[in-house]
C-alpha cells in the first residue's frame, strides 16, 4: 500500500464543540500511532477530503510527522469548490492552513455545492484512488463515516481494498496511555 484514505466523524458527531477539547489530543495521538505504523510499512500519501473533525485532525498529524518522515505526503481532495463557505470562522482558518501546507490540493467537482451526489462522488473517487481506508468509526454510533465505509466495502467486493478502524476502545486505550504519561511526567518534577 502506498496511498491511504483517512476519514471519520465530524466534531459534533463526537460531542466535541470546542477546538481545544482534550478529546482531540487523544484522537490525534491514536491517528499518529496508526499513521506511523503505516508509514513504516511503506505508505507515502495520506488522502483526505478536508472535512472538519477526524480529517483535519489527520492533516495536523501528517504535517507534524513530516519532520520525522519527510517522505510522507498529504493530499486534500475536496468534494466541491469552497466547501468551507458555511463553516465557523475557526474551522475555516484551520482548513486554509491545511490547504496551504498540503502537498496536493484539488476539488473533485469543479463547482460549488449543488447536490448530495457530489459527496457520494467524492467518497467513490477517493476510495478508487487509494489502496486502503483508515476510518475512525464504530457501527454502534452511525454517522457520516458510514458513507465512506459503504464505498470502501463496494470496492472491496471488486478488488483487495483493506479497511482499518480506529474504534472507541482504541481511543480509550490511547487516553489511558496519555494520562499515565502525564501523571508520571508530572511526578518526576
């Protein structure tokens, strides 16, 4: 595998409403752990569509990993032009930062939002152009990631297309590990 799509929940689907919520740190740590493992196995590109939440957090992780793994590249394939138009100001700023630092940026549809078919086309296109999918998702909590999952499952019926998950259990384990590090780090002072 050389090209990995990454997606997952949007912030509101996770009950995260503040850009500095501690849960985001745990999600980023879980993403970092998995992405490093993939890079060490040969992944060269991470592909996202630029959605707020897991995708933009993934971009933050990829950009921070570039100092250690300069061969790692980030592609942002947006579903349509100006997808950020109706987002809150902080999300727009984060998005613009990611776009300005990504290795490749393009819009799948060369027009602004017109219909939900553009979102389906985005999922199918990204799945078609990648070698596997990493998804922060659980079937117990449906949400927008299910559409990526369905597209990946359809592709998997035609060809080998692995789907990897980050689950709530993975996040709980990461949070536990990070809290232990914080505890032991503080007690050394």
